[in-house]
C-alpha cells in the first residue's frame, strides 16, 4: 500500500514544502494570511510596508494561525559601490543600458494602456489611470506605479529610468554600510522580517552584496554566520508541522472511491 504524507515513503524533513505567496490584491492578501508562510511584497515606502506586514499578521490570527509562522520579505534591488559616487554612477550606467522602447512596451503592458502617443518628457496623464482592481497585470506593481505618478508627477522618461531593472521593486544604491543601514532601519521598524534581494546585475551584483553587505549585517548581529538548520523551513525559523493523515492510494482504494 502506498501512502502520501502520513507514511514513511513520502514524508519530508520539512514536514511539507514552504508555501510562498506573492500578490498584493485583496484576494492575494487573504490567501497569504490563510496559507502563506513566506510572503513577497513590493512596498516602496516604509510606512506602507509596515501596514502590509501588520495586515497579514493580523489576518493569520483570523484563520487560527500564529503571526510568527509568516515572514514578510519586501523586494529589494541593490546597487553596491565602494563609495556613494561609485554606486550612483553604476546605477546611472545601468539605467542608460535599458532600451526606452522596451521599457515603454513593458510598462504599457503592466499599466494596461498604450504609451505610444505620450511624450517622453511629459508626465503620464493621471486620467489614464484606472482602479487597481481593473488593471490587467500585477495589482501590486500597478499600485506602486500609480502612487509614484500621483505623488511625484515624473516624466515618462524619468519613470522608465526609475523602474529600470527592478520591475517596480525598491532600489537602494550606496556603499555596503549605507545599504545595511537601510535594511536595518526597515527591520527595526517592523516593516520587514527579511528581504527578497535582487542584485542589479548577475553575477557581479550578487558578489558585491555577499562580499560587502552581508559582513556588515553580520557585524550588526542581523544575519547569521552559520546555518543552524539543514532545511529551508529551519533556516526561516519555522517549526516542523505535524504530518497530515495518511491517504490510502492503493488500486483497491482508488477503485472503491470511483
């Protein structure tokens, strides 16, 4: 007889795979509170990020779960330089490498309307923006871009450069110490349990983060120096969930079920 989960054959050291969720719509946040364990978000503002984390953690209680069984990881795109000036120039170079035509096409698809007739050096007319629930693409991304347009009134060119390479996630450029300052500020103020780090360029950006930012975080006691577990669930600080009831999937059982 073969068994799922409850028997020895199909059990995992983790109990079950870690459930990762992304999406900031109302339905997405409800799903995150009900079953999510690692929640990706795209918050640009620390206050919004803290409110999102508080909402998800409060939602877990409504579904009979513990808030500490969920971690919120905002997306963070990093541009690391040995000096602030070096980081700024690297960011500018990467922005210049993005073809405007590609950026315009991608942004139009995410906003749900054409940008072909808009002047690059004029702001996007706010009357073109619709309610996030009516957007055809990612609601999280749409809300971020809409907030930028409404608060800052950037030209289309400036908006494309700001979004280049990060897909709408927050970009932090600076020295390892400056980036660690930002990470610590968000963590200490309850806006994040960690981060979904997206270096600007692979592999060099990843190497810069590992060799520069990680040691600074370790020095501050914000990042482990050694692993204390041998599973992803353990690395995240989660407990091993109880195994579900075994299911009989023998041919006889399946025939009876029919």
